[in-house]
């Protein structure tokens, strides 16, 4: 075997490649390095711009991630064109990779789509109190894949956006006002007009109650040992629990002072001796 001939052939091939593709390879490397750095600088400056500062943090982050991905993809396509890589082969490779990634990340892609829907249609925002699938809490973060809630008892729950976008979400904070319904049972021998007067008297002087919607008292049904009366008032959403708990605290003393009985379930047992 003529090792000298083999070595000479290798040197000739390397020289040809360097001559034909050396400049293109160096140019491609420089474009990748400089281009990716420019993309980082552009995204960083956009994040600090006034327009993005006014946006919701989650929306701004999402848009910047998409912009960065698109710009980097354009740089990679430019490098492929310089190196004369056939676009048909690149397209096949990209499609195959996309299919493989899509199959492996079906759940994550569902969450990504759900995150996009939430960020576009805004069914809730950070600091809103929501309930979904039996879980309720205050929204503390909305990311592309997950939404984080803090429950009233201090737990942190991470909910996939795919589930949120397909579930019925109750937003308790989106409206400025809420109606407070206080249910109370009174005995069947109670004077209902007197009960109504006492309940309405509890609302007098309460500055948290909305004056545009006057308080009302309505019957709520007849149960085994009591008549249900409902006091309905409107207040600001942020004052809901203050108003509700205030009524619960004041009800018993007010009824006791006016001789109104609050019945409780009881059973009479009659023993018959034969």
C-alpha cells in the first residue's frame, strides 16, 4: 500500500475543500456568532422599551420568545444558503424533527396552546381570585405552560394551561361589584315582617354596601324546621368577605335582642307502652 499516495490525496482533498468552502465556513460561523448575539441584544432592549413595559409580563415574555426563535431560525437558514445546503433536505430534516418532538411533547404543546389562548383572550389576570375544577385561589403567575395559584390557606398549586383553557373558570375578581347573599333560618312561628325589618336594619350605616342597589330580603324556601330568609346586598368585590362575615357576626345578637328564634334540627321520640 502506497501510504504516500494516500496522504497526498487527503492533502489535495483538504486543500480543495478549504479553497472552495473555507471562506464560506468562516463566514457562516461569524454570522452565527454575531447574529445570535445581535438577537439577544435586540430582545433585551425591546424588553426594556416603553411599549413592552406597558404590556402584561407574561404577554411580553411570550412575544419576545417567539421573536427570538424566528430571528434565530432566519440566521440558521441564511447560513444553510451560504454553505449551499439543499433546502429540500433541510426541510425534510426539520419536518422529521418537528414530528418527533411533537409526539414526545404532546402534553406540553397542549399547554403551550392553552397558554397562548389565555394570554390572548385574558379570561383572568394576575391577582384575580378564580375557581377551576374544584380548585380556587389567587393567580400569582401566568406562564406559557402553567398558571400558578395561591389558595386561601397558603398552598401553591400549579395548573397546566391546557386544562385551564378547556375548563369552566369562575373569576370572582373581574367584576367591580358582587352580591352578598346571607341565608338564615327562622322558626315557623316568626313574624316575617319583623325578621325582614331586623335584617334590613343590619345594613343601615354600613358604608361598604352599594347604595345604587338597595338591600332586599326574600324568602329562600321552607325546610323541615325553619323558613329560610335571604338578605341580599351589593358591595365592592374587594369588600365581599368583610361584608359577609360582618353580617354573620351581627345576626345572632340582633335576633336575640328582638326575640327571633333560630331553630335547629331536632327529633321528638314518643315511647308508647302497651
